[in-house]
């Protein structure tokens, strides 16, 4: 094994699924500024997740809408502009 290739800050951290507030402990070297007090009374670094095994539809067996970045709203807004543009052009063509 090559020396000095592994991270030195590999430690226990708490992962928190922000969509359903579920938390679990694991090991990671991810940088984080937050920390949280865990069930054992100790304080650990907190890594926030958008989706985890407790909220992902593949693992839960049910469809869930997880839209943290507003992607669905952005799409609907763009699509509404497209529909309005097509309706306007149809009215112009129908008037001729």
C-alpha cells in the first residue's frame, strides 16, 4: 500500500437527511462547519444530506418529491412561457 495517500481527518460524523430530519452516524472525512450532540451525549461534526436511504424512493418503495433547489418550479415557469408563446402564435395564425 502506498504511504500518505489516505486522509488524516477520517472520523465519526453524524449525517442528517434534511428532507425528513433522520440522522445516523458513520465515518467520513467530509469538511463541515456544523456539529450536533448525539444520543451518547458526545458532540460530533454534522454533514447535511439532501437525500438518504430513508427518503430515497428506491429504498422506501414510495414515490416522494424531493425538490430542494426549486427545479420543478423553474421547469413549470419555463414551460408556461413556452405554452403562452405557442398560444399567441396560434391566435396570430388563426386571425389570418
